[in-house]
């Protein structure tokens, strides 16, 4: 998808094929809010062209978390000094450790996606300059959007963006449709309660845009919460029993349908949480 597709009144999603990542635009009367900016200058240029086919409004940006596929397009979309919002922890990661992360991401993706790796390495990282603690509201002119940090989950700095008048939730990678949840920087024991908090706060959410994959609904989020809660319980039980991480990971994969490699990362991170190392 190289064009923005409407998912609600004044809300558009571009589902970018590389990594199947979503960027969303929310229109107000005075500003357009761009939620996540893709992986590089080149990808952000595609997003900007699609956006300008829909609106000429000045932009406000939000990064749902600090991972490259949600923030490395900032330089292109924030040109001219447009504001960029993120949670305090995400902003700190990009401001204080951005160079480290950029090198790590390059090495991580060089073999599998060499063009992507080269593009992201060549992209100038622009950190967020507006930070959110628990919550903030952004007035787009005739439409208010809510930025909320519900707790640790996919990272320690995940934001969700809610568009109340449209019944839309932009969940970032707290919700995944295009693949299993990614626990590499995650907190598998905190994630279920974080997602439960998101569900409690948004009973009117009709449209949910995940970080990756197709647009979903509240029932999908509820089902994903159940899988995460089951994984949480298995990790806690395994830790109490002194079970090897691989055995717990295999049981979790059978219960959730997540790949064993994914659940193994989750179990190791969960054990670290219980030991106070995370």
C-alpha cells in the first residue's frame, strides 16, 4: 500500500510493505497528526507524498515507541521544526542512545534486508522534542487526540493514541496483527496488565490500528490479551517450579501459537523481570 487508506472519518492508514508497518494520519481543522514515521528518509518520503495527496495541513508527529521502524522518518516529516511527541523513556532512548541503537539495528537487518539496513544507517535520527509522562492531549483544531502511556509492554515507553470522536485506537506495537508480539525489548509480565488498561479505558474503540499488519477490532485485542496473560502465567509458574526456559517456551508456544523462538525470548525476559534484572 503506497497510499493512505481511510479507516474512519479523517483517519487514514498507510500500511508500508517493508516490515508490514503502519503509519497513521489523523486530520483536524488546523493540524494533521502523523503517528509513526517509518524506517528511513526514503520511506518517510513515500509517506509524505501520500499524506500531501490528502492534506496540506501542518504536521504534528507522534512516535509510539523508540524502535527504528516507527521513528527514523522523523527528519523528513519534522522538517521545518514540526513537533514530535513520544513517551519520556522513548525520547530518552533516542536522544541519549540513538547512535548505539542505529548501529545495532543496522547489524540486525544487514543480512535479511540489506537495502533497509543501508537506508536506516544513512538516515539522520531526530529525537522527539515533546514528551508524555502518563498522558497528554493534542488539539488538532476541532478534534482532540489523547496520548497515553499505560505501562511497560513492548518497550518501557509505549504510547497509544486515541481518537475519541472516531472510535479509533492507534496501539503501536502493544498490538500486533502482522506477526507475533516482539519481546526483544519487552516486559512479558507487565504487558498483559498494560493491554488490559488500554481495553478498560477504551470501551468505545471500534477500529484498532496495530503497529504491524491489518487494521483490527477490539475483539482481536481482547484475544491477544488472553494469549499474553497465558504466557505471563506460564512464565511465573515455570519460575516457581525452577523449570528450564526452553521447556516453558515450548509450552507457551503450544498455548499461544507464537513461534518457539519468540516465546523463548519472552520466557528469558520474564525470568529476568522476576529476578529484578529488568
